[in-house]
């Protein structure tokens, strides 16, 4: 399991945010491109495990008619996300709330888009999280999940990759989940489920 300091230690959370800022922005740019290609212009977006908000805020900047919600369990990261939203003038349409992705506190079919980046390997029950994501996603909604995967030498260099799921574990998880059995892609460091 990931280092629990991220959930309670302000300095650790700031270091984490600084280290992952570029990655979060890149995912926001990538998701913007993919959503635009699919005709998305407005609706409700949920980021499950939003952390410091970098990906969701990039989406909010690029989709000015979207309402955005980020949930996470880390108070320090959520505070960083709220500060960033305010600094960018987005606090009126981007909300960050403390909530568990394994028990998402929204009704069925609440969101047009759900994203979750680099979170699956952090949660105790990833199957519950994936099923909750499917529950709150509206029919015909768009879903983008990306997470690191355990493979070869990657785990030797970074503790996070040792905690991640292997390719067979991801396949087994997706098979058990209530998600449609769409193909997913897997590279050396990441796996993705998108529809």
C-alpha cells in the first residue's frame, strides 16, 4: 500500500504534488484531446483520487461549460487542489471533496465523464472502486482509467511500481468488475481502460 504520509502530512503532500505536477498536467491535456475528439463540450466530470487536482483543473480550463468534482482521501492534497482552483479562478465550477473512491457519495448515473489516474494501486479494494465508478457513470458516459503496472525492472527503481498490479492481476480485476469487458491497453509502465 502507498505511503500513508500523503494522507496526513502537509510537507509530504507538497513534495508529492511538486514531483507529479507535470504528469498530472499531461494527463489533463491527453484527456482533453480525447474528450474533444468524442464531441464532449459540457457536462459533469468526476476525478476519483484527484490528489492535488492537476489533471482535473486542466480539464476545467479546457472545458469552460463543464462542472468538475474531484474526490480524494488526503486532506493536505485536497487543500492544495482547492488553493490551485482559487488561484486559477475556477473555484465556482470545480469542487474538491473528501470521499473514498470505494464508496463514492453520489447517486447512480451522476457523471458524464469519470477519470482516475494512478489510483487503483493505492486502494484496499480496487474492485469496489471500479464498480463504484461504473455506478456513478451515466449511460453512454466516457471513462478513462490509467494506473502504473508492476513489471520487470520498474519495481527495482521505484517502490510505487512494486505496489502496483501485474498484467495478469489487472486482467483478473477487470474481468471481475462490473465494467463492460472492453479491451484495455498495457505498456511497460502503465495500463489503461478507456471507453
